[in-house]
C-alpha cells in the first residue's frame, strides 16, 4: 500500500511539473448549459442550451493564471401564460436569446489538477426571439416573434466555478454565471429579468 501511495504522489508531482512548464495554452471548448432568468417578478423557468468557443490561458505562476474566452452561448428561459394574439389560449413561451460571451477568469490552482475560477463576463446579444406554442395540441399553434429591439445589446455578469485537468491537455469545467443587469428594456418587460447560466464544459489545450 505504501508503494502505491508513493507512486501516486510521484505521478501527481510529475503531472504538476509538466503542467507548470506550459505557461501559455489555448484551444476549443464546448459545453451544455442550464439557462434561466432571475430577478424580481421573473417567472421564467430554465431550459437546456449549449455553448462553444475558444479560450486561452496564461500562467503567471504555478498557482495563478488568467483565462479569457470567446464563446457563443444559446441562453434564455421559458414560462406559461395566456396568449392574446391569434386567438386566446394557454400557451408556452420560450425565450431564445443568444450571446457572444467574453468571460475573463482568474484562476487559482489549489492543486496542479484543480483550479478555482472567478471573473467578470461581457456578453453581446446576437439573436433574440421568442416562441409561442399552444398547450392544447389540438390547436396546433406555434409561432416565432422577433424581440431584438427590446433586448439590451450588452449583458454583464460574474462567473464562479472549478476546472479539473483530466490530463495535461484535456479539462472539464463547472461554472455558474450570474447576470447583473436586466436583459430586456423596461418598455417590454417591467420586472427584473437577468441571465443565469449553469454550465458544464470540456476543453482541449494546445
């Protein structure tokens, strides 16, 4: 047992030394998101979405690094309400609001394979529509509406999460990003509706 423990410790130290030699890395990342809106009077539920993009990481020391990203993220939420458009009926509303997100994460490596990540995020809205679908299937009603002019162009948030290095090149991340400003103009939605995004991603370092 002692030999096994010593061997494992040697492997961890060797891996840590190898990672420390890579001061600058970059590569792709993809992930699955659970997105929703939060805030006063926000009545939206969450929905599964996705993200894909690029990252880079620069290590100042073995413990500290900075890791900016550029990521396309499908976001939004859904809720039930009465529709008063082409007829009156109970409907499901789905908001699909996509962003180019630019998080800048400051990373602290607790051990060589695990870091705590914290940092701000800037989002630029590139798509904003909502879908109305009748809950009564016999009505067979489904229609998309553009809401870009009522959606703010810029979003600001803060992210907190963990990164685990499976190997020197492959990592997995868990992160929650909390939006800090309203997504919609007050003329469109009077309550507070801010973005929330829980994500799990995998990436590859070059």
